[in-house]
């Protein structure tokens, strides 16, 4: 019974300690210095923690900093609190899927990043949800087949790239 009580108290202490030390900071209480985020007037240590609040442009931002750099999923909402962007960061650089949305809530683009550079398939849509472009990137350079579509959804043109250079164009 004594061991059970000690275990219970240890768990409660750990949970309350982690809650006490996790905090949400508004963007206006942070500052950037040499690409690293710090809390204003408080610390010379890079900030680690959750951020939520309105930025100067009036948009709401939500995300996490780790050692002064963006980490994980960051979301930005417009004035009507509708999702505008959803981006994934690793060590302060875009890494993973980045999505941008139109005012009507439809997907505008979906871009893959690796280590801050476009990498893989990117999709671009019009505000009605119709696919307009498919692009392939490799380490920030155009690579492979790009497809461009008419407003009616019909394939208009294919462009083939190798190491950021256009090598072939086909029109349909």
C-alpha cells in the first residue's frame, strides 16, 4: 500500500510539474535575433514552447518553438478564424507538407518540402477545387514532368525538367 501511495504521488507531481512549466506565449512577447526566437525582456535562452495569438497582420498563428526554431505543425488563420496555412517545420525549416487554403476553405496548394527546399510533388488548385498544376521538385530544383491544366480540367501542357532545366514541352 505504501508503494502504491508513493507511486501515485510521484505521478501527480510529474503531471503538475509539466503543466506548470508548459506555457502559451503570444507572438508579441517574442523577438527574433539572428534567426532564433527569444522571449522579450526575459531571457537570452532560445524560446521553447507553444505560441498562439494574433500577429501584426491580424492573422492568428499557432505553433511550437524548440530551441528558438519552429518545430512541428504550424497553423495560420485569417481574420475570420478560417484556416489559411498549415505547414510542417523541422529545426526551423519547412519539412513535410505545406498547405494553403482559399477564403472559401478549398485547398489552394499542397507543397512538399525537405530541409527547407521544395521536394517531391506539388499540387495547385483554383478556388473551385479544379487541379491547375502538378509540379515535381528535387532539392529545390524543377525535376521530372510538370502538368498544366485548363480551367475545364483538361490537360493543356506537359513540361519535362532535368536539374532545373526545361528539356521537353508537349501541348495537348
